[in-house]
């Protein structure tokens, strides 16, 4: 009896610390790259003389990849597993980063958008594999806290991105004689990124990451055999929530530098430094949220922070100067636990459909392609960012709804 119990105990409490740390590093990588791309908007405005809406299409090209490749990425996971999907995604990202070299040489806006799209394709695959992998590296009840902790390092990468942009990319165009000279300042950072991603991909290729096969066993579920993943309401609503959340996060962050300048921050470099406080607030909120979730239910935190986001943007709309600036920065704190919480709640009780649920929810990242362009178009039309804040306010209101009732898993109706 004693002998038979030991293997069972060992299986029930595996040590996932090493794999968790490894995947957490990947969270930092795609956080850095996503927001580095978002902060290219001011640079492209300078190079190609674009308005706000057109400059924000760089985020459209990025998040369009999520619409196209999220579900295929889930199928790749089913075929080759989580680890191999992560390695493949890193190599795709290397290719995308290298495409910024011809984009700068040709001074071509379409090639810039293509490079952004290819790099995002790799990031999409990485997110589709990394998010559920972290969620299932342990008990389901602690999945939101575990994913929130990993996302805190995503925010660390996000916070570093505007500093890199401010120091190496967002240079004063007056210092250069031609648009080509301005465009070439992009090459160095992306060459360094490609080299780093290549080393990371090769490293992970030879690392031991456990193959997660326990999903069917320890995930309680109410799965109806043969039913489509689209029949699970809490998962589909999570996709909508991710659409709105990513859209509002990127809209605020991609336009933060220009918004801060419109509120009296004179220096582009100082505006970029202030913009880094937004993801820094997200990172602090995620570390704090990991602790708070041990005593406070994640869905309740989601609803409360959604209400805080509405209040902060309402104040920003009726104020000016540094008050408005800090309201936007503190939206980072309100945003902190939203993505990981929505994601973890959306794949709850999916059992063997977890990877499919991940693919569906990841489609929602396409909100980063749609909302920033709409946000910029509204700002252009009214000549002010204040009216554009209505879009993220709508997103925050949905977070309140999802946290109060939309998150509840309910099995789909049985087949007739």
C-alpha cells in the first residue's frame, strides 16, 4: 500500500518552478515587443508625415495577426505540443525583426507594416501557447494568480519598451536631413532583438519543459462531447473582454506620448519616460494582485478595477495638465490584472478543450488592431483625445459586467 501511494503523491505535486520561470521570461519578451511596436507610431508619423489614425495602423498590422493565426496556433499546439510551439514562434519572431532592416532601407510604410505583422505572428503563437501553459502548471483555483504573476513580468518588458524607444528610436527628426536617415535609426534595436530571440529560441529548444498531459485529469469540467468550443459562453465572452481590454490598453499606451505632449509635456524624451510609468503601474498592480488574489476573488477585483478605469478616464476628460497625465498613467494600475484574469476565467472548466479555448480567447487580441485606429480617428476628427476616451470607457464597463456575471462557466445545452 505504501509503495503504491508514493507515485500517486509524486504525480499530484509536480515541481513546476523551473518551467514557470522559463515561460515567465517569454512573457517579458512579448510584452516588450508588443509595446515597442505600439510606440513606433510617433516615429512613423515623423518619417511618413502621417495623421494619428494612419500612424496607429502599425498596431492594426500587429494585432491583425491575432485574428488570422490564433486558432491555427492552437492547432499547432495540438500537433507538436506547447514547447515546440514556443520554439517555432521565437524563430518566426526572429524573421519578423529582421524584416525591419529592408523596411528602413526602402523607407517603405507597407514594408514596416509587413514586418510588424510577421513579428506579431510569432508573438501570437507564443501567447497562445504560453498563457494556457502557465494556467495549467498547477491547480485551477490558483490559475488567475499564477497567470497574473507571469503577466507582471510581461509588464516589466512593457515598461522597458518606451525607454528603448525614447533612447534609441524616438530621435529628434530635426537632427536628420532625410526621412531615410530617420528610418535607419530603427535598424539597430531590431537587429539586437533578432539576435536575442535567436539565442532564446535555441536555448529553449534544448531545455526540458514538461509536456502537460494532465489537463483531462485534474481539470474539473462539464464538457459535452462533440460540442464546439464556441458553445461555451464564458469563453466567448472572454474573447470579447480581451478584444476590448487589449484595444483600450494599446489605444491609451500607443497615444500616451502624443497625449502627454498635448497636455504640456514639452520634451518627447520626457513624454516617453512618463509613458513608461503606465506599464510600470501595470507591473506593480500585477505583483500586488498576485498576493491579493489569495484572499480576494479574481472576478471581483476585475469588476472593481473596471469601475476605477471609468472613473480615471472621466477625470482625465474634464481636467488638463499633469492631472490628466497621471489619470492616464494610473489606468495602468486599473488594467493590471485584467488580461490574465479574463484569460484564466475564460478557460476555466474546459478540460481537454483548454488549448482550443486559448485559441478562441487569443483572437480577442485583434482589438489592438481595431480600437487604436478608431481612437486615433476620433481624436483627429474632434482635435482632442478627450472624446476618444469614450472608447476605452466602454471597454472598462464591459470589464465590470464580466467580473460580476459574464465569467461564470455554464455548460452548453445538450444536443437535441
